[in-house]
C-alpha cells in the first residue's frame, strides 16, 4: 500500500474512525497550547435533551464565562453567590462591570437565575457534564516523542488521548519497547493506513482531567452544531 507522504493524508481514515465510533468531530481544533488534529465528543443525548428543555439553546460563550458559570451554585443546592463575592474572586482579572456583563449574558441564555441586583445568583443545571467521552487524536508520520507530549497536553480536557501513526511506524513503536512509553502515560496508539485505523494500544480513561473548565469549554464548541443538527 502506498505510504503516506504528508500527515494530512491520514486525516480521512482518522475522521472515519472517530465518526464510526459515534463522535461528533472537529479537525484542526485550537486549544490554549496549540492545535489538536482531531477532537471528538460523544454527547450524552439525554442530558442534551434536558438542556434543550430548559431552552438553553445557545452556547455558554468564552472560557471566562464558562469559568464564571462553574463557580455559581446550582439552584437546587440551596446556595447562591452574589455579584460582590464574584467580584472579589475575579478582582485580578475582571472589573465588577465586566462580571455584571457576563452575568447578564448568562441570564439571557437562561443559564442562571438571579434577583435584580445579582445578590442571589444560582445556576440552572441538571445536564452537566454534557459529554460521555472526549477523544483527542494527534497524527504524526514520525516524531513519536513530540506526538506523545502533545497527546499528554490534551489530557487537560480529553477523557481519552491518542497518537495516530502510519501502520509501519506504529509497528516499529511496538517492536522497540512494546509500547511502554504509551502505556506509562495512558496515551493510546492508533495504526493508520489509507483504508482504516486500528487501535493497537487502548488509551486509559481519565476520570478526572487537568482542567474541568477547559473541558467544558471544549464541549461547548460543539453545542451549536449539535443544536442545528437536531432541530426539528
């Protein structure tokens, strides 16, 4: 079979592999530390339906708004937070007026409930987390150490992180050390050819990720497409 000359030639097989496994997928996905070749999200359909029932059809918005929402107690918790308290928490990053603007955006999106002066702010929830699985996939022709480092950085948000290598390169990795570099880090290895991808080392599922806020923001970037694709 004709070998790959460029990494982008592996993309078609990688995309099929993710979609066949039920993932909503984006390529060239930007993260705070760089580009991830593919990110796939397995959205929990029951939780998504409940969010739509709450009429929260818009995405939450930028990461700072996601972070703010994460700090607001659920309405069924019996707790609340005030604008003054949030201003204190974010005093090194946002002004009081900026926080109020973010709260107004969350209120417009029906993500929070509040009194007029934001003295008692609560989150309207019941659907978090929205995903079941998040897969990150880095494709490389070679440069295995670089690919591993990139895949490890994606554990900030991914429940499963993989490196995809051409089939001959993946075979060399297994011959060299039986894949111990991958297994020690929990990173999976995908063997890629022009017709398919084959999982040769399973990624370890990450029960906790490096940054729940980044993870939530990643999932939100799939929400508009999900709503569009599931509109009656």
